[in-house]
C-alpha cells in the first residue's frame, strides 16, 4: 500500500491529529507533542529528536480481527529499530513494548476510531524520560547514533505496510510467529498483574485474539487480555 507522511512541528498528540484527518495510508509525524499519551493514561514525554507518529488502519478485505494489528505494528517497529540496533539486543514485551537490552525504548498506543484503529508509536531515539515508574532508555543512551525522526518514520511506514501485507496474505500464524520469535520471557516464569491481584505462571504463547497465554501451576492455560506482565526479578 502506498503511504504518505505529513510532518508537523508540533501537535497535542499525533493520535488526535490522525483521528481528525482520517485517510488511508496517511502517517502523521510531529517533532514535538504537547500532550503525548501512553497506555494506561500515562503521559508520553515528547522531546524533539524522538519519533512520534500515528496512522489509521481501516480494515482491509482478508485481514483478521483488529486486536491482531497490535502485533503487526510491534513486528514493524522491531524491524525498524533493528535497522540501527543489533537485533539480538531488541525484544518485544506483551502487549507491544519494544525493549532495548531489556529496557523500554518504544511503545505503541492503539485507539479505536469510527473508521478503524489508530496506531500511535513513540520511539526514544535521542532522549528518554527519567524518573518514570518503569525505567526507559534511548538509542543515544546506549551509544547508538540515532537516525532522524523523519528517516525512522519512513522506515516504519514501509515496514508496517510489509508486515500488514504478510498478515493479510499469510494470516496471524505468520504474524504471531514473527512476534513470538522476538518475545521477551517466552517459556519463562512471569507475573501478570490484574488490578490488584498477581497471577504467576509460565508465558506460553499468544491466543488468536492477542491474549497472552499464561500456564498456571496446575497446568491450565489462562488467557490474559489486559493488565501488565513482568518477568520475575523485574
Ligand atoms: C506506551 O507505551 O504507553 C504507548 C506510547 C505511545 C506513544 C505514542 S507517541 C505518538 C502517539 N501519540 C501519542 O500521544 N501517543 C502515541
């Protein structure tokens, strides 16, 4: 699919901008966001030099359920950052964080829209926020010269189109296999935090609807649809 990128100097949130300018294949990128947001209503610090971009994915014939898009986007994000960072230093954390040396370097925020799903992606290229609840890093912080946000955005839009095509043509089997090949903690003990309760088990895989499959100590599989997961020791 062809894409087009609109570059803005500043906006509140690129997710809001794209919601107001829904157009197939359009990506918006801002140098800076004044009201960037992350999952769980967290603020997403948005300094010049990092990537802040969003697109609207309207359902296409042959595509699976929209929850699967989150993994398509995560695969594209990993492939993008792997252009500059050795792939073995990158991993994916459910549902869709990108980790560099085990520390968060990028995140994805999916939001519903009347015409499809808005996919917002933030990558810490040059800066990372300090004093956050969970530690973060950037390419620059580990000594990797970051690309410009524009270049990173073009690479991401291309990678997303390719991964979306793979999803449409080969199904979620292919997308899930890509995602699991890079997943942090697969087969290892993890804790799923559901509200105030913690469930411990083994990270066993991904369900068709994107739920994390947690193998409980009694052998049963419990799908986790929302919440946060931690590897033991996090
Ligand atoms: C997360 O990990 O919590 C998701 C972070 C998503 C941040 C991006 S930056 C571009 C887009 N606009 C926003 O306000 N948020 C997303």
